[in-house]
């Protein structure tokens, strides 16, 4: 591939790397949400374990994590 073809590819929106800005921002959002939700879930579970089973609590935790993650991703990216 010549220099001209490389420049033309980049000018037309060609991808040089596998990770672009949106993927990196989403990974950062996942890391932030996991860093908050995992400890928070462990602290809250003893208080709600008599009402919810482990699977029910994990489902609620997954929905809240996904909602917070998508919201954070929309704000950041």
C-alpha cells in the first residue's frame, strides 16, 4: 500500500486501530460502574437477603448497573 492510499483511507474514515474513542469510553464506563456496584452490592445484600433471593438481587443489580452504565456512556460519549 502506498502512502497516498494510506492517506486516502484515513481521510475517508478508515480505521487504523481496533480501539477507537467510543470503545475506550465505554470500557471506562464499565470499569467505573463495576468499581461502584460490586462493593455496593456486597454491602446491601445482607439487608435485603431476607426479602430477595440471591438470583433476584443479582438480576436487580444487573439492571441497575446496565442503566447507570448506559447513562454514563451517553453523558461521556
